[in-house]
C-alpha cells in the first residue's frame, strides 16, 4: 500500500460532515441485555450502520448512564431509542407496520446470517448475554439467523455478534433500494 496514509481525526470529522447520514428501514430490539458496556457498544455500531431505532426492552439499561456513554462515545445521542418493558409488544407493533422480525439466535430453524435476505423493513432481535432471546418471543419471529462458530465456544459477545450481522443486513437493505 505504497503512498497510503491514514486520515487525521480532523479529516475524518470533515468527511463525516459532508456525508449523507442515511437511515435504513432497520431497527433493533435489545432483549434483556445485562451489560451496560454492551449496550453502549451496540449504540456505537448502530450509529455506524445507520440504524433507524433501538428498542431497549426488559432489564436492558437506558441512557443516560456513564457505563453506556463510555463505549457509545456519544452515539446514544445520535441513534433514536425508546424503552419498552415488553419486547413482545414492540414486536407485535412492528409486525403490524410490515417489519420482518429476525432473531439473532441459534434455533433448530436458524440459517447462517450470510444467507439472510430481507424482504422489506427489518427488526433484528438480540438477546441476553447468557440466555439469548427470550423463549416466549420465538413464535413471533419471521426468521432466525446465526453466526457459525468454528471453535470450542458456542457464541460471541452480543455486541460483536450484533456488529457482524448488522453490517450484513445494512448491505442487504441497501441493495433493496431502487
């Protein structure tokens, strides 16, 4: 990469000011996320992806909180969010609005995330770090996607998993646009 140089922080800020901030028809439900650091990290990735909204549900922490802010780095102010105690109620509302409800979860019917193709607006549901998506939400989903694991562990950190899948869905949603 001869002749390549990193952009300075100031150059990056200027470039961001001139880019169109595109929001996709892509929302997220955080279902009982325990770690506020994970919540903050997800906010930061959601900002980068162009997510339209995050629904914070159940025990998931909400801004303002210093632990969320530490990893969100201000993204908790740029990504629209709303707290709802019941993830199921949010899912029912979004389904009525035409959203495809997709779980990031290992189920008997889940497919590799790379095979997922949205059919319109998408709402991804991400679950608890230990127990995953609440069992009672499974009947309300349209699809379940998972990330293949090649090692001895059966899952990734929730914020890392969200990042992988979110950028895939972003790419797929952008190809749907005329």
